[in-house]
C-alpha cells in the first residue's frame, strides 16, 4: 500500500514561544545545519533501510545499548509525534531522559528526522533522572544509489547540569562515532530481523497503521532549559565502568 504524503502545514498562527509543528522552511534550515557536520558513509545500506531503523522503536530496544526506556506518547500529524527516551550516562553521572516532538520528511531519495524538547503534563521530570533538553536534534539520510547512503547526525542538546570535561571529550571523540558504527551494523541486520517481527508494520510510512492516540498541540509547551533543575556534576571523576558502552558486535536477535 502507498503511504499518505506527509503534511508539513503549520497549525494556524502559533503564538511566539508556543509549540509548533515544523514546516518546509524548518526542514530546509535543518538540512543547511547538517552541511557543516561530519557524516558517515553507509555502504550496502539503502537510505530507506536506515530511515526504517531510525524510526523502528522496537528494533531500537534491541540494538541501542544506551537506551533505558523509550516509547511513543501520541501523534500530532501523519509525520509528527511526541515520544519519551531515557538513556544511560557513564558512571557516576545520573542518567538522562527527554520528551520530544519529532517530525520527519522523505525528500526523494533523502530523509530528515528531527526533534526538539517539549513538556507533556503526564510525563514530568523524574526523580531518578536528569531531564535533558533537545534544542534541535536529528538525522539527515542521503541516498547514494540503490544500495548505499550517508547519515549526518546533528545534536544541539543541553544535557542539564555542569558536566566534567572528561564527559564532553568522551562524547565527541568516542561515544558519537561508536554509536554511529553500532547503528550501521544494526542497519545491516535489520531486513532479516524485520521479516520475523511484524514485517508489514511501518506506521512512519503508512500513517493509517499508527495505534497512537492523538495529542493536541495545546497539551504541549516548550521545554526551556532554564526551567529545569541544574545538577552540578563537574567534579565527578570517571568511574571504571562501561555502562552504556556495550560492544559494537552485540548480536541483534
């Protein structure tokens, strides 16, 4: 079946500072931001496979060893939703979580998925996590012929708290490239995995399949970083622990 064409129409005249669904200008601006970022080439992975992997929340629970909990909260339009994601941070830091409004747009052989932080009344900050803020985060997938693509990861995130220098260095030099490699290996295994796990269920392509309840924009508000508790972790020394850094060779079953 053919999926609906995604709508990128913005709701009627949102007031400044209020939640709004990205329109074509926002997707173009995101793409321009990505031009300045480093990217990874993915040989033997079609762009549409990588796009599916980025969307498939059940598969993410298999390959993303940093995930603690992730779920979709509700849908806004055929190409935007609200979701929750919690991830492990290196010890002894507290783990982080985030609520985001996510939007996606296929553009010929290319795809964009991007998000920013919002507040949802049913999911306030948890005592066992630090609520982080996505200012603008996402992926640009560019098709490079029938069997390969490239991915650019753009992350403008306020992790909240004063982080030690070792965390910042580790994130840019080790964790991000390692996560990209892990994602690439997950892409190679995805077609076989998907054949065994609800192969025709792809609500990101076929919105009529989505079981999510509708969420009204009026329920949401912008998550500003300065409204959250600031945790000072700057003095914490790195612990000898590999929490959240499992092997690149983890099997996906």
